[in-house]
C-alpha cells in the first residue's frame, strides 16, 4: 500500500472512531465511550505514524506557511488531548466534573479538527521529494 493510501485509511478509521467517541460521550454511555477513547488514541497514533511516512515522500517546506502552522497545531492538539483524558478519569470518581470534562473534550476536538484541516491543506500543497 502506498504511503498516501495507508495514511488515508488510518485517517478515515480515526475519524470514524472519533465520531463514536463523540456519540457515546454525548449519551454518557461509558461502556462504549471509554474503549472508544482508547481505540481512537491508538488509531491516532497509527495515523501519526503514517503521516510521518507520508512526510518522507513530500517536501513539506514546499507547502509554505501552512507547514509550521500545522505542525504547531498538531503538537498543541496532542498535548490538549491529555486534558479530557485526565478529567474523564476524574469524572469516573467525581461525577460532578462531567461538565468540565465535556468542555475540555470539545476544546481538544476543535484542535484536532483544525490540525486535520491544516494537514490536508499542507499535503495537498506539498510537492513530491525531488520535484520542488
């Protein structure tokens, strides 16, 4: 499978899993939500791995200013994912923290979406290695 096909498949699986996380979270269905979060994080890790593989075939600098924007957003989003994870674990023991958990989850999700959008833009603008 080509790097772009591997990345696209992993990205699609991650998006579907993220949808399950949102759906189950809105319904407070812990039996689905907690494993879905774990699966989504693992899937995101695979997606990031394939993104790096794809990056070896593309001259990301040729995409221009979107590259540092995407890379910064990606780092911030990754760290931001720790917030709903921590508050989600806390909510298991202190149910009154559910509203804070939800707010932080939406914040992290917004960063992940922004990262995905800038990543797609970056990849679409980047030239293959050696053709810049």
